[in-house]
């Protein structure tokens, strides 16, 4: 008979994948233990953890030189999600590579677009453009 710890959440695919894509420095000790258990039980996933960790290091460190190597590893891996992700990055290779070489970001613009879209969804069918524009200006 198995005894289940009622305090720890069950291991689901979503929880496991979230632990994998979490940055190393942001992982709690239980996440690290969980990954060690997953890799011990399913050795094929060790490559997924390695590829995810390496990719998550490429972006903030802007290591454009390591991107090509990572891309080839991901495309040659036997993991279909990583192959598909790498194929998508390859389709937009120039832009992805440029984003790793430049310190300029359009994050602020994307944040404003996201806020405007959220307000539009909240206000849909309730008011006219004048009220929407006032809410947007006040929310900024």
C-alpha cells in the first residue's frame, strides 16, 4: 500500500514541465529534488532538462555564439517539442540572433499593448472609445 503525502501536490505533466523550464536560480529545493527524481526515473528527460537550462542561460547572458550550438542540439535531439521549438526559432533565425546580440528591447511597448488589449476586453460592449481612452490614460 502506497502512502501519499497530502501536503505535496501530485506530480502532473504541467508541474514537471514547469519545473524543467524554471531558471536554475529560481528553483526551490523541492523543484530541484523533483527534477532529480524525474531524471532518475526517466533518463530520457535528462536531455530535456539540459536543453532547457542551457536555453534559459542563453537569453539573459546574450550568448549569441552559443545559440547556434544549442539550436543544432535541439534539432538533432529525439525530443519532438524541442525539435519543433528549434524549427520555429530557425524560421525566424535572424531576428532571434539579433535579439541576443542587442541590449535594446521592445518590452515596454509590448507591455503597453498588453494593457490596452486587457482594457479593451474588459470594456467590450460597455462603453465607447472616449471612456476606453480615459481608462487607458488613467491606468498608465
